[in-house]
């Protein structure tokens, strides 16, 4: 949930390639529209040599994919490289992936994630008070709520569960990855609930 400067990433890529290396983008979490683009690396205007994809590509079904450039594919064909995994060439997984991609395209879910991400980020940012919530980080439908302490994080996490919301407790912050189909009304209700919890904590402290 940290977003380094574009210039830094592009310089790293240039340095790696200058020294004969290849660039691998780990898009298991950030890929398939989570950041408002198909892949997170697209925010940096780079072209990786390999891309690792998982999670979102199956929409809950356990499947992953590895994408390589034509140059890398040619190198692999000419080498003795071998690959095995438990569900290799799983036709069900392939069908699931195809349907997920088609649904994303048909329902414009990536554009929706980008648009709603801006709105939701602003809603969350309105809760920053410096005492309980110290900052908001986010891109697309991927957010982090920075909190004053680990104790505060755990307290808010527990209270959100009591209200029916499951988020990720990362110690010093809460991570939120809402579904692409979430509506502004639904997210606003979450923000209102979070605001109520924060206010109750402030009143005690």
C-alpha cells in the first residue's frame, strides 16, 4: 500500500535491463483492476518481462497465471526449463478465468473501480483527524487507513466486525479491498459506521 514515485520505478527498470536482468511484476494482489487499471504496473508506464497473476483472476476460484513476453517465451523454449504444479492445465480454471475477464469487460468494472476509487478515497480522507485516523492511502479500490496505534487498530477492527464489516488488520493500519460491484451507497454506509466508531473511541480517550 505504498506508491513509490513513477520516476523511481522507471529508473529501476532501466537499471535492471541495462545490467541484463528481467523485470517481474507481482500482480497477484494489484492486478485485474484492483488499482483502477488492469495491472498496477500500468501506473508507472513500464512493460515488465513477466507478470504473476492470481486471486482476482479467479474471483474466488483458486487459479493463477504467469504471463511472459515473446522474448522470454523464446528463451524458455530453447532451454531445459521445466514447470509442474498440482492443477496444471486445469480446464475448469481456464473457463473461470475466461468468464471473469468477460464479466469485467461487459460490466466496465475496471472503469468503475477507478471512478469509485476517487470518490471513496475522498470519503475516507474526510475522517482523518490526526488523533485516531492519521492518514489514508489508496489507489483504485485498494485502501489503507493509518491509525494512531496498534491498540486502536485492533479496537476499530473488532468493532467493525461487530457491525458486519470484515477488513484486514495490519497492525498499524487497516486495509480495505471492497468488491468491484460495491455501490456508493454501500460504501457511504461503511464510512458512516467507521466515523461512529472513531467518535466513540475519541469520547473515551
